[in-house]
C-alpha cells in the first residue's frame, strides 16, 4: 500500500487503546499452518487464474485460510466516457490453497482492499471506514473512523494508520491480533510516500518529486525513522548500479516499491541516453534495489522492454523475489524473478487486463 504521506508528522501522545472486535460470532481459528514465506502463499495458484462461473461471497461464519492475492479484471470498454465514471469491478480473493471468493465491487484502480504480508489479514474500506478481517478465523475488526490504512508491518503483526489533522497527519499502530491502538511519536517531516513499516518499529519514506526543475533523479534517498522518534538513518538507491548510468523516471509517479523479506526498496530505472533514432519507443528498464536494514544493494533485474506485444511490468515483492506481470502475443503471466540470478518462474497465467494485488502491498 504505497500511499503518499501528506503534511507533517505529529508527535502522538503515549498510551494504548483497545478497539473492540465488532464481530458478533466467536473467533474460530482455522486449522491452517502459517506459511514460512510469501513464496509459499503463491505456490498453490492454479495454472490459469480465472474467475469462478458462480462466485461465492467471502463467508463471515467460517475461516477460509491465508490469502495468496486479490485480483480484478478490467474491461477497457466499461469506462463511461460521457460522464467520466469509473466502473465498479468485482474483486476476487484467492487463498493459498487455490480457493476463490468474491469480496465485492471496487472502483477500478481504487486502493480499497489489501492483504497483510503473511496473507492472514484482509483490509477493506466499507462505508468510508476500514475493516480488518482475520481470514484464518471470523474476527472482523473496525478501524476507528477518521483513520486511514497506510502500511502493513513487515512482520505482519501490526498496521500503520494515519489520521489527518488539517495540513498534518498523526500516526498510530493497530495491533492486528488484539485491535490495540498506540499513538506514535515521530519527527516532523515534509509530505512523503510510505515505503515500508519495518517490524512495527521503523518507518521508511521517500520524497517523490522529480528533482530540481523536474529533472529525473540520479539517486533516491530513503529516510528511516524509529517510531519512538529518537533514531533516524538513511539508505540510498544509486542508479549507477545499472550497466550504465540511469534515472529514476516514469511519468509523474516513479515506480518504487518497498517490502519483502528481508525488507527492501526497488526502483524502476531508465537509461539517461535519449533514443538515438528520435522515434517514440519504450526505453529499456532495470529494477535496482537496496536492503533497508544494511543499506547494501539488493540486486538488479533487467526487464523485457515492451515491444511487439511483449513486455514485463513490475508489480510487487514476495519474500526475496520480485513479482512481474509478463505478457506475450498469446498470454499474460504472473512470474517471479530472482534478484541474484534474474531467473524467472511462472506462477500462473492471467486473463487480459488483470490487476493483481499482492500480500503486503
């Protein structure tokens, strides 16, 4: 959930508040072992992922087990050009064992649903309020009104919430297992995008303007603050990790994602050189990463440049692997890429125009 942080961070008052579970049914734990990695969550996907002919709504009276992903299929013809309305699309939850459930309609592209890194918790925005469902039980917790979901903790135990107060934003952690709220004391900082919430202890953010005079950045600096407000450090993604010099650039919003295990941040980098032919063409793209704890490079992956109906798109992280959506003239696939070797592994094929939402995103 890479959501922009607006305004200044306010120091939160100390204290803990218990937020009661709103579910009327008792919490019944599912007999589902915790996966040892995000890779295990994705191991049970079918060879081809298709919506069920008669979708079953996500049950509220029983557990379904940990989730592997959420997805939507966008019909390009569904956009109403006359009034600009975006379509409401069915969203499907796929469990780690390959079962599918309908989780309602969501406006195309809206960030109204998300999964925790371990696939256990589903966050849904309903009636202008966030709800957190334990998929391995029946617990359904209401997030207090006025709080927005900002980032899952990398250990899957808590959630970072933001509460807007005019031009500023105060932050609170929400313990997933108990519903406890704890205001955080963080230093003031300019508006930044949230990249990672490391084990519920550190917040990693970065600025995303395009640099002086809107020029692409040669380096991305990531600020990491301890939630008690006492310690701060930085790590950087130098784009010289490419074969040649490059810039972090992608229109108005550079593609940068954080998460995984160990926690890393990856940026999509394009070469500085202009197209020598002068003809419009997609430049070659490279993913460059940094380990958020050590500050050391996490690797690099050269993507297949979109051309003649083929290409690759960076969509997220799963443990130590990169998740890509790859398309050819015949199919669309969800694949993982090993940062150390660049080796690809196909997880499943997808219908055209599928939007995938991964755990921890």
